C-alpha cells in the first residue's frame, strides 16, 4: 500500500475518531445530568433528551468527512483504489483534522453547555429551549465550521 493512501485512510480515521470521542464525552456529560433530573421530574423527558442528544452531531460530521475521504480515494468505486501520492495523502490527512479537532472540543463543551441547560430547565422549564438549546447551538457553530473547512479542503483543495 502506498504511503499516500495510508495517510488518507489515517485522515479518515482521525476525523471519525476525534469527533466521535468528543460526541461520546459530551453525550455522557449531558446524560448524567439529565438522569438526575428525570428521577425527580420525568415529565421533562422530551426536553432533556433533546439537550442530551445535541453533542452527537459532532460524531456525525466526523463520519461524513471520513466517508468523503473514502470517496476521494475511490474505496467504493470497484475499480481499485485511486493512486494517491504522498503529498496528496498528507493533504487529505491535514484536511481531515479540522472536523476531528473541532468535533473533539466542541462535543465536550457542548455536553457541558447542555448539562447546564438541563439544570436550568429543571428549575425553570420555560427557559429550557430559549436558553438551554440556543446556548448549546452556539457551541455547535464551531463544529460546523470545522466540518465546512474539511469539506472544502477535500473537495476543492485537493486534486
């Protein structure tokens, strides 16, 4: 296997794994917070679920970029893998980093923000969507930026 292709596959793995780690940590943080609230107020299940699930999007962004890398190297083409030079492999690896790193950190911090929103919604349910979800969505913006940078680099920046 060529080194370029190995680097491209490593980039796909980094995108999926780092963003997935951020999502899983964020989900864990939110889930622990919601579980405590639901034991006292089971009627808040819908809002709590929304706030717990929000950090999962980072993992999805990482997975999508990993799939785009696989498409770029013709993994699904059936005619054999593309001939990826070392330079192209490095570029693909580098292009995969923004979504992975942004997903790692924003997933964790979105989980913390969601946990705070869960605590607030337990005391003031009317503020759950107004502030809890909105604040968590603000953190999401940086995961979207990482996804956008990776997407543009893979599809426009690498020939």
